[in-house]
């Protein structure tokens, strides 16, 4: 994750899907096609809640783990997820964010690999 700019509620990170090139990395339409994750901007804004980390499902690669030539559904192709604090490792997926038997991201943590700890007041 390469942070370009940081604001109180969001981060501007280099688009991991196209590697900051602004072009479709698979060249599906043509090698000159605009990246559909960043729209050719070479970077994307990510909402900052808690702390940012590499997406546990695609491991920051942004490619769907299902093998399709698509971006990861968990991080929307940014390679980054934000986890609320305080949090703990998701007991359902053990922090992987993935349900291997279902070939889907973990429903409990929404693929983030961590769930917030409820505060008792």
C-alpha cells in the first residue's frame, strides 16, 4: 500500500489494480483502455476507519482469488481494507478473510480478517 495523501477520514493510495499506470492491466478492450478501478486517475480514495492494512483476501494484489480476471470484491480493487479499532482476529476465518469451502469471502468479517471488539461502557 502506497499512501499518497492522508486526510482525517480517508487515504489516497496508489491504484494497486493498475500499478498506478491508469490503464487496464489485462488489456481486455485494448492495452490503452482506462483502468476501471481508478478510472485512469492512477490513485483511489479509501475511507479511513481505524487502521488501513493490505487486503487479507487478495493480499494486496487486488486480483480476485476466484481466478477470474476481475478485481477483488473485498477491497474493490484498491488492495487496502480499513479495520475498526479495537478489533480482534475473526474467529470464523482465522484472519484470512476467506471461506475456502464456499470460495467466498468471510461473511462474519466481510473479508477484512478482523472484527471490532464491542466496547462495554
